[in-house]
C-alpha cells in the first residue's frame, strides 16, 4: 500500500485482497512450475507488483493495452487490478505461464482481459489483433529495436509503445532517441527507483508516427 502511494495509487480493500490472492497463487504454482525466479513474498511485491504499477503515472489516456511477453502476468495483471476499465490482452509463448495467467484472471474475476498463448510473429495473431491497441507494453525484451519492430503492427497510429528497461546511462538514452525515427518518436524517458529498494528502472515511451 505504501509503495503504491508513491505512484499516486491508493489501494482499496478489494484491490489489496486481489494482490494477496495473486501473491498466494504465484507462490503456490511456483513450487511446481517455474513462473518466476523471484520466490519470496517481499521480492514479488517489490520486483513484480510495484514494478508493474510504476508505469501508472506515465500512462497516456488509453482504453486498450497489449502486454507482450507477459510471463506470470506482469505488468498486465497488476495494471488491470488498479485500472479495471482498461481492456488488456496478455501474450506469452510459454503455455504454462499462460495457463497461470488464465487461472488468475478467472480467480480474480477480471473482466475485459484475455491471455493468449503464442508469439506476436504468428500470422493468425497478427491477423486477429493488428492495429487494435492504444498502447503496447513489455518488460521482457532486452532488444528495444526488436520490441519496436514486433509491436508496430499491433499499435494504432499515434499510439504508444512503452518499454520497461533497467537503469540507463545518457549514452544509451541518446542512442534510443535515434532508433526507428521514421516509424516512432521517443516521447519520454523516465528514470525511477522502486520503493523500498535500490532497483533502478527506466521507462521509455515511443509514439507511432
């Protein structure tokens, strides 16, 4: 609750209950299925839940979001808990992770949310979801140029690709500002530290031209 307040999010009882259930199920599933390398309650709260919520103050006005490489549901499911009106689609190539996402969506009764097993390169997925989203988000990609390339067919013109990266230096930020200038414009670079930790994050927002 305290960490979320730092991002301007005031969690109510129902939202806290949802995060508690999510945490409990993630720990339980993780004993049998490798969903995340972070295996402590505090680690999950800090490096998954609060990390996911850190983008909230920087989200533009949107109604639909695609989370690419969503793993155990991050950042998409925490965002859905605090922004219930947002239509969110999760996609991951690992079946067991998608099974877990669907389990959490059912358990928490998250309406207007779906989890898809597949890759964004798949023709059927491109055909069914092309041009549908106001914003594409990912924290799973190390190669930013690849993320921008793969996101391009899914984001509406004037829409946003939001990349969640680690700590960047000024040289890397200048390099990113030059990436894909014909198709994207770097709108914002936001460095931040997660509450109660020394974990550094950089949020990059690219607008599709």
